[in-house]
C-alpha cells in the first residue's frame, strides 16, 4: 500500500492490486449492509453507499478512467454526509433521551 516515493526498498503498489484490495473492502461492506436490514434506513443508506463507493474506487483502479474516480468522490461525499447525520442523530438521542433527528 505504498505510493511511488522512489524508495529502493519498495516500489509503488500496482493499481490492479489496489483494485482487488478495494473490492475486498466492498465485499465486506456489502455484508455489513446486509446486517443493517431491519435497522434504520439511514444505517442502510450509509452502508449501501459505502459499498458502492468501494466498488467504484476498485473499478477506477482497474480501468484508469478518471471520471469514475470523480463520480466515486461524489458518492463518498454523500456517504460521509449521511454517516455524519447518523452519528449526530444517535448522539443527540443518547444525550436527550429521545429522538431529536429522524433516522
């Protein structure tokens, strides 16, 4: 998982390997998404969007198409924003003892 730094001890990680690495995280996250079925819709959305994000990032590494990375970045912003919302909703519910934000 090293970038190309010119170090003689280790070269840069090949993009094909990074694609496999990201795809494995996508598979793991897909199982986590399955685990959210029956939970809140926001949790389901966070894990679904994260699964899509990992597979898009893997696809970009395998194909080298930069527009896929741009689209993955947009999905990442949506995923991160929804995760932030979920965290705030759960935190406020814990602190206030009631639902403050719907999730």
